[in-house]
């Protein structure tokens, strides 16, 4: 899926639903609904990518 399509889909999903019980969290970067981390507001895949690049303050990749 292209980035343009992802942006369109994410924008479409931000529209408020008819009932509040239907609302659910989505990643702010890619729009993924599963594996959402509330504290950061993004999915696990985006979190891992940003953490490995060092773009999330206070998060460091573990080295065994």
C-alpha cells in the first residue's frame, strides 16, 4: 500500500463514528489498529522503527 493510500485511509478513519462505543485507537503514523501502544500513540511496528533510530527519548534498544 502506498503512503498516499495510507494517509487517505487514516484520514477517513479519523471521522467520528455514530456511537462512542465504536471508537478505537489507531496508530498516528500508519493507521494500524492492532498492537497499539497507548502511552506513545503508535503501533508496535512504528515504535520499534523509531526506537531503533533513536527518535523516541528515553527508549533504548536492549543489547544482551
